[in-house]
């Protein structure tokens, strides 16, 4: 039995894994330690399980397409004085097999057995299929 859990999150405003990488490299998501982070209003109740080996799986255009290892959870306070959780991420993104995911608010937990596998090393550099074809293949279970 796995003793860790993942998170799954919509990557709003990105059209591809490359867009997500570019945003993390240029946006204010990098702090003094140089690591990207995602700041969220809610603190995960299962933080110990997340920190025991979890990743954040990114949903782009209705498909889980990539993941990043979660390094730590930092408490941050916004300009409005509200406490938030900064999910600090490893800068390396792993492309995954695509898996359809309906829209949702915030983030959700993802069991390790339900997470899509990382793409094989040779496949990560392949040219991406058109989005419509990728979505259709994922919906019928071909990753």
C-alpha cells in the first residue's frame, strides 16, 4: 500500500506543457530559493502524505499531461493578510501519459494507482499530437 498521495491541479491559462514551463521560469512563481511554487488558499489536510513522495499533476486543456515533485509546503501570507499554502515544486517537469480530467475548482487528491505514468524517456521529446486527437485517444483509453 502506498503511503503517499498526489495532488491534481488545473493549469489555468496554459495551452501546453511548454507554456507551463515558460510561465514557471518567468512568472513570480520563483522566489529567493529559485524554486517554482503554486500558492493556494487551502492547506492540504493530508500534507504528511503529500510530503512522503507526492507530486502535483497538471491538467492542461482537459488532460493530465505533466507532473512535478512536491518538495515542501510553505506558509505564506498574502497582501490581504490571509494565510495561504505555497506548494514548492521541483523545477523539472515530467511529461505523463495523457488522461482526461473534467474541470474542477482548486486541487484534488490523486491516489498513486490512479496517476498516469511518466512518458518513457524517448517519448518525452516526440512532437505532440494535435490536441483534439490526444483528447480523443485519452477518452477511449489510449494514452
